[in-house]
C-alpha cells in the first residue's frame, strides 16, 4: 500500500513530510487529479487555482509492507480557528507573504481575510481532500493537536513502524490566537469552514 499525505497550510504537515523524507508540497487532491472529466463541473476560479498548483511537485508516497496496491490518503488537519490565526501570524512575520497577500501592518485579521478569502491558504481543509465532484477522498485524517499519536495508530494498522516527530515551523513570535480573533473573523471561519468543523470533529466554541 502507498501512503500519501495531503497537507493544508499550517497543519503541522512539514513535521510529517520531513520525518519520512518526502517532498513538502501543498497540492490538493483536485490538482493531483487535475485532468479529471469532472473538472468542468466546477467554477473557473477553482480550476485556475488548481491549475497553478501544477507547478508544485506531486506528493511522494510511502510504501508499506501491505501488498495492496491502493493509494491510501491521509489528511492532516487542525482546529480551523487556530489554523487561520496561525496563517495570519505567519504572514505578519514574513515579508515575502506580506507582499504576495497584500498585507500591511495596520490590517486586522478580518480585513486580511476579506482581501484573501479566495486564496488557497484560506480555503477549508476539506477543499484539499475532495475530488472535482465534491467527494471526500481521504481514508483517514490526523489532527495537529495529537499528530504523532494519531499517525502512529494508523501506521500500526498498516503494519508500519512507529515514528517520533519533531515539530517544525513553529511561530517566530509567540501569540494568543484568541486575542487575534474578532467577532467578524470568528463568524467568517465558522460559516466558511463549516465542513471542517463537521468532518474533523472540531467544536465551533472558542
């Protein structure tokens, strides 16, 4: 069996990909299967967004001892509030991202979200894990909040050795995500990332 990790921004996926020595990439399942016949069911903006991802390398797979030739997709997820706050904090401290995502130092979180709400990092995690027909394709998901334990449970089921993760890409500056969030941002995340709360068992309570 071949394991493939799908890694939305700010979920801790870098720790996983580095441990397995596989390429770090933010490709969606849609972009991996870009030339599907179902692509025309989607709007032009989504098609264009995934077309641009073709410049990134495809996720590399990890072979297990299981002889099944199936591709086994594992999605890496995180509390939606924390993930979006983490991305905002990342942009605040990265000059390259500031320019790319039209950030200025006087911008609050909701203003940043509204300027970039159609960008890939602000897409729901479910977006990474669905095909062009909207079907959720991952076999399992692992939570950032319990990353190593969740992953080792799955690896044991697949007859693969346990691993120890080293957390990578920590925030350059410590921050309290609850202080970053405002009422508008909370409402936007709760509504636009509703499927993430539902699919991955997160509470909408702050």
